[in-house]
C-alpha cells in the first residue's frame, strides 16, 4: 500500500496558530466568564485549559456562581394608603391536594379443593 498523494502535495502543513490570536481568544473567553457572573480576580488566575472547559458549559457556571451572588435587599414595604373599594380583592385559591394513591384490593386465595378420593368416599357414605 502506498502513502497516498496527499503527503506528496505542497503545501502539506497546516497554518501555525499565532500567539496574538491565542491571547485574543483567551481575553474573549475571560470576558464571557465575567459576564456569566464569575469574579474577575478568580477568572484571571484560571489556567487556559480550565478557562476553556468553563466556557464550554455556561449553565454549570451560572449554577456554580448563583449561591455566591449576594441577594438583593428586599424593599421596605410602604404603608398602604386608603384605597377606594372599586375592585373587590379576591382570595387566593386553595391549593389542591394530590389524589390519594389507590391501592389494589387484596386477592383472595382460591379455596382448596378436597382430593377426589375423599370426595368419592363422602358420596358413597351418603348413598348408603
């Protein structure tokens, strides 16, 4: 078997990835992680292979960052002003209970039949 024609054609080498393009890709990937909610200091310390794997799974990054995010303070409730009774306030509907699981009725064991010999003997005694 021959080596084929592809190795005999020029140019047979693929273009070399430049370092400038590599740095640009890393910069874009870091920006994506910061947009997802990760801290810039943490993203800056990541190794390139870790950076790539995190960018590939954005939903996992969001879940990972969500518990650490500070919760927004609840706004203080303003005192309710007197409102005209134009629309009656409806009560919230009651939550429905889930239907109870039905259990299958227990099957009764079939009645045991008397052996045929005993039955015949019983019939013979009645006949006499």
